[in-house]
C-alpha cells in the first residue's frame, strides 16, 4: 500500500496499524480486539511458548476451529517457532502422521474437544496444551509458564509448515518463510488496494493459506478489520456482512454457489457495502460469476493461489480494469510463464504447464530432493496446473497435470485414499478419483477389486475411521477389474470416465 514500508516478517505485518483500531471482530458474542490487544496477545503467547521450551524452527501443531485462538496461536507460533496448523476434522491416524512428519514439539488444542488429536499426541509423547479465551477476547495457553521472551523472527525463518498432496501417498511438506508470506500479503494488499477502511469476512479455514493469508494477514497488514466467525454459516452470512460493515470477502465457488442458491434473484441486505468479492482455490464457472455480479451487485474477481506460493499468484483486477470470466487474471507481483515438458517457454495462446517465479514462492519442499528436482526448472516452480496466457497476460487454467481431487477447494491426494483402501483385508486393488459434483465441484469416489467378499458399507466405515470426512469416498464401485488404457496403465481420469459413463 502506498506509504507503507514493505513487511519482511509477520511481526511487521501486524505492527503496521494504529493501536486503537479494531483488528478482529468475533461475530459470535460481538467481541472486538484492537491491534494493541492483538499484538500484546501474540507477544505474550510467543513468550509462553518460549518458556515451554519452543525454539526457532520448532514446530507447533494447532488443531483449532476458526476464531481468535486460531489467529493468535498461528501468529505466536510463527514468532517463537514454526506454526503447523491442522484440519481439526482429521482422524487420529492422520494426526499421528502430521505430528510425526512435522516433528511437532507441542500441540495446541481448544479447551474442549480435539480428542483424536490429543490421543495421537499422547501416543507419540508430544505435550498437548489447551487454549482459553476470556470474555474480553484475550487468548492464553492454560497454565503456561513464564520467564522467557521469544526473540523476534527474521525474514528467513520458517513461519508456517503446511502439506500439499504428493505423487505418493505421503503429502509433501511446504516450509513457508516469513519473507514469503510478507511478500504475498504485500501483493494482495496492493492488488485490491486494501486500506484501513476495509472489513474482510473470513469464511475459509485458517489451516489453509486462503483464509490465513488472503482474508486475515492481508487485512491485518492494511490495518483493516477481520471478521472471524467459527465457520461459514449460510444462514447468518449476510447478517454478519451487514452488521459488521463487510467490504469484501474471499471464498471458494462452493460457498458462492450456496449463497447464490439461498439468495434466489434478490440482492441480500448488506451486499451493497461490498467493494468486491474474491473467488479462489477452485475454478469459478463463468455463469456463476455472472450470476453473482447480477444478484450481489459487486464485481467478482477470480484469483489463483497455491500453498507453495504462499497463496496468491494471479487475480483479476478491480474495475475499471478488465476482469475476464474464465480467467484468473494477470500475475500479481510474480512472474507467470507457460512451459512445455522440455522446459521451453511457450508464446501467448499456447497451452502448457503454468510456472511461476517470485518472492512469495517457496524455495523447495522440505527434505524431499526428488519432488524438488521435479518441481523446479531453471528457477521456475512448476505448479502442476495447465493453462495459457492471453495477449493481455491474463492466465486461463485449462486442466491439471498433478493428481489431486479438488473438493470445494480442499485438495485431496488420491493415493492417500488408495492406500487406506488397500489396507482393508478384503481389498486387492484400489483407485480413488474425483467425480463432478454440483456443490463441491469434485467429490471423492473409488473403485476396488476384492480378493475376498466384503460389503460396500464395511469398506466405507473402514475409511471413515482412518480418513477425515472430506477425504472419504462417497461412492464405491466394487468391480471385477480396474479399467486400463491400451498400454495397460491405470489412469484415474479414464477409470472415472468409464465407471461414471
Ligand atoms: P492449495 O495449495 O490448496 O491452495 O491448492 C492449489 C491448487 O488449487 C492450484 O494448484 C490449482 O490446482 C487449484 N486452484 C487454485 N485457484 C484456482 C482457480 N481459480 N481455478 C482453478 N483451480 C484453482
């Protein structure tokens, strides 16, 4: 933003605004947290973490719903060590994987619940601590010791570790440095001209970069207000927008679709205060964009983000600049090019793999030389997405090279599901795949070949014990043989097409 120093760390991000302004508004209970309070809470919790023995680089897993505890603990963990936020919907086995994989030193949970995470932590001998929030909106670690002060983070420190699905069953670890996130936040604030007058409603989970970086950190850097409900609630959404004076929100097409179907043709009260609506993390159908603009009466800007880029790579601009349906817009503060398999850059209009370069892009996966060798060509990061740039430099995404199921923006590695299915004693072969779904965009399905009799319900129940709900196949095809290509290969897309035809 004009006149603001470029941030280098998350500490810079939250230091930019005047002390007395409202940083966070919790619509349940109407609690307002000022920037001064937020900064104090983050400092106190970072010190408490240091007093618990956390040092730079130590991973702190958090298992929290959206809200103030998730925001304060993310910031504090990224200052004292490295934040590793996890989906609270995971099952015990999934928590065990993530705790072990990140080498978690501490797990932070809500005062109540999170039993599966607590059991997983106990089994691995990792201490779990509870967070509490008082009526004034101050979050603390219950019974935390004192005595030590956390030192300020440096730009190269890893602020955040997340996972993206890999080509094996094991997700890849993405270490995101303070400077990566700071660059991303700066790009987003500049691109949408966010200011202190903006109020963003955060309905995306805070364990992904979409909710964390686009809705929350960008707003904090601009000095605006983040409205942080515990979850997306279509019944209270517009009331919150109206009462809190929301000026923009970002969401996945699944959420936009739910809001549209509830609105019918009538503009919801509160929508008149919106400067723009942002859509990201999955393809926004042009007819949905057109309907949103007509019914909600605000420009709809589709953006393109990914974990490895600390979220935003491209976005359509605000009016009067042109926004193009079916396009994710030009690169925002980063370079975008299209590459063929051999690593040649392709001209405008030609389809190939989307590759990116910029200060928000991570330098590599952690402890994964094989994935790094595949993902970087001449200093360009290969996104695994397919697309082309038009003559104006706007990017259109046309497909995916990487194997993942995009269920309402939540990415699922199909091999992880194969492996769970294959661990069932009756399953001989298994292939998971995405199938089109009217609400989710894609939904998870799977085909199995049995080596002994088993009921579909048994196998699905087996999955439910081991996989978070969003990853569980909703449809299981029990078949005699997995369909193969002419050359004998199993291609998920082909299996999906054959079975759903
Ligand atoms: P994640 O790391 O969970 O943010 O997922 C990143 C992936 O989401 C990208 O590589 C794309 O495959 C997909 N994605 C993000 N934004 C869009 C979009 N606007 N349209 C289509 N796919 C998208």
